[in-house]
C-alpha cells in the first residue's frame, strides 16, 4: 500500500483544473499515460487541497455508482472549491450536488419533466427546428456553427420547460454565461460561478411566480413541477420555490452544453475527415452514430466527488475528505474497455460509454432528450449538407468541465 501523495511520477503533471489547459483540446496523451501507469494519480493544486484523478473506465464507473464512498453532497460536484459555507449550501440545492436519499427524492419530484411521453411529443418540433436552422445554415454564407447548435439545444429545453418564447433570447444569454463562465469572452471579469448563477435563479424565481399566479397561461413541465408531490413513509413531499429554481441551472446548462458541443464536435470531425459520415450521406442518423460521438468526443470531461472514508485503490490510499476527479474523457478512451478507442466507429457495439455518467444515481436525467436532439439534427445535416468548409479560425472554449468550442465559423455546402 502506498499512501504517499506525490508519488514521483515519470511524467510531468498537468494541472487538469486549469481551464486554460483545454484551449488546445483534451490532453489525450497525458490521460493515456495515467491509465497505463498511474490510474489513481495525486495532483497538487495551486489554490486548493489537491486531488486524485481516476482515469480508467472501471474505476470511474465504480465511483459513479458508489455514492456512499464518493459523495456529491460533501463538497459538490464542481471542481473548484466552495469559498464559504453559504456557497456550499447553495450548491447543495442543485440536485446534481446531492446524495441519496435527498437526491432520490428530488429526482422523483422532477422526473415528470423527462418522461418518454414528454420527450416524444417534442419530436415534431425538433424536426421542424432542425430543418429551419439547417436551411438557414445552407445559404452559402459563413455561420458560427456554435450559435446554430446552441439555438437548437436551448430551444428544445426551453420548450420542454414552458419558457415563454419572448424570454428565450435573454435566458439563452443567462444560460450561456453560466455554462461558459470560465471564458473571459463570455464572463470578462471571470466572476465566480455563484455570482454568475444569480441571474439564473432570479429568472427561475420570476417564472415560477408567474406560473403560480396564472397556471392556465403557461405550458410545459414547469406547471407540472410546481404541483409535483410524492409520498414516502406516510409523508408528502413537494418542492419549494427555491428547490424548483435550483432545477433550472442543472437542466438548462446541461442541455445546452452537452448537445451543442457534441453537434459542433461532429462538424469539426466532418471537416477534419470529409469521408467520416459518407456511409450515412443523404440518410437518417442511426442511434449508434450518436452513441459513438458521445464516447469519442463527448463534452463532459470530469466531475468531482469527495471521499467519505479512507480506502485503497490500485495501491494508493485515498483519505476521507480527499477530492477525487472522475475523468470521463479518459474512461471513454480506455483501451481496457473499448477496442481501438481513438478511432470513430459508427457501428460500435457494445458502446457502454460514460458520457451521461456511467450508471448510478447521477445518470443524466436529460439523456433521452439529448439523444433525440442529436439524432434528429445529425440526420438533417446528413440529408441536407454535402460537406462543410472552414470559414475562419475556430476557437476552443476555456473550461475545465466541458470540452467544446466558443466559435466555429463554417460554410455549409448543400447537396
């Protein structure tokens, strides 16, 4: 057993918490080295306590499922440390920063937002929105594809929630500011997450108040959430307004970041290899292509957990209270789980990637909607676009959680 933390690595440590590191893309070679040589690796931290990185698939899946040993609620799932007890309490209002049984109860109360029926009813709207946005894209002029992808992703979640269309432009800006708060173009003063989050909570509180005062004037699942209740052990539980407001950042940011970044990565991959999607040219997008894009170039790089007890993993001793990063970006390229993992294979089967969390209580609640969005928009692109041409220098997002793009100018050449 080795309970030392420095360890004397044979390769120089990268600071995986530094959002600037990812301006050059995900450090695939470094993550591969960790998987092969130090699957549980201690990293010092400039302004924090330091952290372990779990880089292999089996370890990431195990930690996702073992919420008792690897807690979300202890310090939250955000990589950066909370600056105060009040900030930590605010984090814990958001259900991704809770553990069972609180998380389970909250998830039951909000699950009505993502029932198969609700999601299926969005299909005609998604198809129409995809057709309109792709048609606009194919006008022969340069477009920033990030804006197109964000518009589609946001509109679907906003429609599901019942956000009035008049509110879409302002709420999209609020959502983008929160999703990309580590990038100075979006957040010039690099205000910390809780400050950026205030606008989202304020909007959510206002919409909830409007729904409560006149429910007949509103549509979407916010109306259902306001009235949702469950019974446990003879007690009835409902969400108060603060609990309802805390649902907005988790779902809006998650919906915007996951699907929009995958769409843009698909276009980036298409430009890098124009033959990549030839097999599906002029046709619908199969589910297997969506799953492979989520594995191969999924946007969620890592989530943080906090160890609740001393334990050993791969000969290293993780102490109670230690910060642990689960590297989804590494797990999804683990050679121990996936054959030839750096190759895109649109027929890969099985493909049990961890892009949505790899099982356990924190499996992404919006996964079904994200998959539908991606399948329909990619199908529209495959049927309509012959190829993409770069129309300027793309700019990656400065972020330590989402691997994505800030700008990606393209010209779409129609079939």
